[in-house]
C-alpha cells in the first residue's frame, strides 16, 4: 500500500487522490489560466531560490539564495527581491492578509538570517523558506477551491 500524503511531513494532502499540493497541476488549484501561470511562476522562483543547483558528490540541492549569500549584502538583497516575487504572486492570486503576512515574515527572516556570514549561507542551503511560502500559497488556494 502506498503511503498517503498525510504520511509525508512536508506534503499537504489534497482532495484529489491524496496527491501533495506541490504535485498537483497549477490548473487544479486556481480558477483561471492567469492564476495557473502565477502559481507556476511562484513555484519556479521558489525552485530557483531553494533547489535549482545540485551539488556534486554530496548530491544535495541548493538554490541561488544560498549561493547569492557569498556576495555580501548585494546577494542577499537580490535573493530577497526574488523571494518577494512569490509573495507578489500570492497577493495577485488573492491570498488572505494573514497568509501574506506569514510569507513576508519568512522573507524577512531569510534576509535577516541570510545576512549573517557563513552561518546564514549554511542555513539558506538547509532551510527552504521560499518552498515553504509556495506551500502556504498552495494551501490557501486549496482552501478557496
């Protein structure tokens, strides 16, 4: 018997066959084609920031967020601007103020922690806050449908 979505700690259960929300097509979570494009864009940005690059040998994925921290101040600001794109798409998709506030809190924490040399870069590589923001958005969209 295959494990259900509830058995996976990082997956929010969906109403259609127990697929995690992240595995569902964007069209099934949004009402319009424009909404689906916005969700796909948010997913792509989060992937770019958190998982786009596979490190050889250790076989671990990191994103631009962790690598951008190598360039002091400018790299973290660039990563924050990209992370704000996810929040902007959530706003355009009609996410509740509470959800947007949580997402902004995560972006702020990412900026604050990421700006600490070495430790911040390591945490950016391990803690995937942009992916978490997309999961918040997906849950919000599931709630609305």
